[in-house]
C-alpha cells in the first residue's frame, strides 16, 4: 500500500473518495437525488402496506408513531452525512462499518442492507401485483379480476415480470432512473394529496365512515399501551421512512459527492414526514380504529388499507389512487434496485464478494451484473414467501423493519467510533459526530432487540408461524444467520479482505483516514501534510 503525499489545499478540489469503480460521476444533482429518494421511500406504496399493521399495534396514536419514528431516522441521517463527507462511497454501510469496526462487522452491516433491500423489492412487487389486478377490475368493471392476485402461480408470475422490467430500467444507467422517477413521483404525490383533501372533506360533511374529531392525543406517543407495542410501532414506522439512504449509495454519481447526498437525505426525510403526518391524521379522522368495515382495526383490510378506502374516500376517482399506488410501487421497485446493486458492486470491488459483482456495463456505466443478481434473488425470495404465507406482505414488512434497524444502527455507531478523536473538538462536532448518531443508533438497536423478542410469539404480525415460532422472527433470524454462513464462505474463498488489508480499520485523522483506489484498483493511502482532517 503506497503512501502518496497530497497538499492540504488540494482538498477543496478533490473530495475524499474511495471511487474508481467505473461509475460515471456528476450525473445527478440535488433535485434528482431527492426525487430518487422519495421514489425509493414510495409514500403511496409504503403507507398502503404499513398503515394497517401499524394501526393494529398502536391504535389511535398512529400519527404520533410516525412523528416519533422519524426522530431516529434524522439522528442517523446526521451520522450518514458526516460519514459521506469523509468517505463518499457507494458501499455506504459496508464501507463505513469496515473502516470503523473492521471487515467482519462491515460485512454484516452490508449484508443487513442487502437483506433489507431484497426483502422490500419482493414486497414492492407484491403490492404492485395487487394493485395491477385491482386496476384491471376498476377499468373493465369486473370485480372478479381483482381476485386474480390470490392465484398464487399467476401472482408469482406477474411479480417476476415487474421485477424484470425494473431490472431492465435500472440496468440502463442512473439517468434513465431519474427521468422515469420525475413522472411517477409527481403523480403519486398529487394523488395522495387528493386523498387527504377528500378524506377531510368527508369528515367535515359528516359522510365519513367513522368520523373522529382531530385531537392532540393522536400526537401523544405516551398514549401507546405498552413499550412492546411502541417498539413494534417504531419498527414498522422505520419501514415507512426507509429508503432515504439510497441518495448516499449514488454518491459517486452525484454532483458534489461530499455534500449533495447529505443535503438530499435530510430534504427527503422532511418532505416525506410532512406527507405521512397529513395522511395518518386523515385516515384516523375518516375511518377510526374500530374493527368495522372500513375501520383501521379491521384485520380483513389491514394488509392493504388504500385498496379498501380508495372507493369510499375518493369515489369514482378511486382508480387514480390505484394508479398512484401502482406507480409508487413501480417507481420504488426500480429505484430500490440502486442500493443492493451498488452495495454488491462495492463489496465485489473491495474483494468481499466475487469480482463478478464489480462488473460495470461499458455502455451504460451501471453495475449490470449486480443489478441482475438483485432482481433474481428478490424474485426467488418473493416466490418462497408467497408459498409459505398468504400474508407474505405483512410479514415481510415487519421483518424489513428488523433489518433496517440493524444496519442503520451499525452505521450510526460507526460514525461515532470513526470520528471519536474529532467529536469533542467543537460543540458542532460533538452534536453531529457523537451525540446525534449515538442516540439514533442505540434507539434503533433497542427497537431491533425488543421487536425480535416479541416476534417470537406465533401471534405476532400476521399470525403466521413455523414450528410454533412467529414467522417474522424465523425470517429475521434466518436472514441474519444466512449472512453469517455466506460471510464464512467468503472468508474461506477471499481471506484478504477479512484480514483488513483492503479497507483498513481506522479513525478519522489517522494514517488510513483517506483511502483512494486508482482506476486500476490499487489501494493507496493518502496523507495530508499538516492538513486538518475533514469529516
């Protein structure tokens, strides 16, 4: 590993990077990053799948849970922003975890991100299938068409088609992703605002299903009956905010790679939390939380709230909500491909996975092999889950919350540990490099532990179980256990990475604080003569 001296003044012109992967730099600006971030979060899709399960756990304080749930996201986002400024790299959690805690923790952090994205890809495709057949039923006036989604072979086949289309778009480079997302994101946001206005209009006119007067108690998180319910609600709310970190995985392709992704992440979160608060208030005010026909406590509609409420709330315009959720699922399905593909690209690039995953399409400058691999794995996962459980969507959402808490928590604590020498130099550094990410990371790991424990109950989630243990727990533990097995295989086949020779463990400001990979893939350590380390 060669040491290369670089003058301090060059810092402003050449941001720190662990690039050299073959991705094309400077393609996406701040607005494009925010649009891709919102598309990946997919408000229409996530709320369709998460409103019911979350309401079933916490009841009336649903809006409070969404407000509290964003707090650890914001705290973690601060840590992400600091890490990205120091080491903009498409590997994000994998790269940063390896630098802070070593290759083993970094590898498992990367696996957690991969597992979360693969789970959500399968879930996105499942929601898209449901709304595709619902849309056909609405267009042709044939309600029986909506029931085609319950035909398991047809459901799986349709799902595979959607995933294949998403793969094809993602394969064709980040610009294609950006253009598609502008159209789909704007449409779904317009439809969701329409839904909110229509729901409150019904409440005001006295035509709501179970009209509830707006109350400040809905914003009181202490109104949740138990800590277990609170933790489960937070884990589910983590799901509805998850996806903003995609703007970090495209940092090597972003204009101003060391600052723009961080700004895009916080902007994306603020946009989405405003929308979520409005929608959660609207659905509680319109439908209440009873077990009545359209009540949020009705288990028959909890897996897909928007499918049940679209007609009563929007009338003939309900078809637009179906189109909105379908476009939301499709846009997120395509944009979510970005994260696993670029994470696998980084893992292949640094020797933590097969070099095949580091292959770049020479025509589109995208991680072609990794993109296809993500689609294939997601397809197989969905097919297995759909056969195992009729409530696959509910169970995978809850399991996704576990995976997200796991890898977000690792990343936040990686920020604390990596910047431990710098975090006490100024008040600002203390807040952004220590206090905020530490609190956010610990909160998420606590929620991970509590939810994992509670999910052992066979009645947890949808009530599906294997051998008397809740399917959510089995799914979460199995995915993490599989990660350990795959990591062991990679250690046997590619020991150099796990010996710390590729991404050396370090701390901001030390001799390894600035790692640069040349175009040829050679790892070099850059030192700054007398320069103050930037973080």
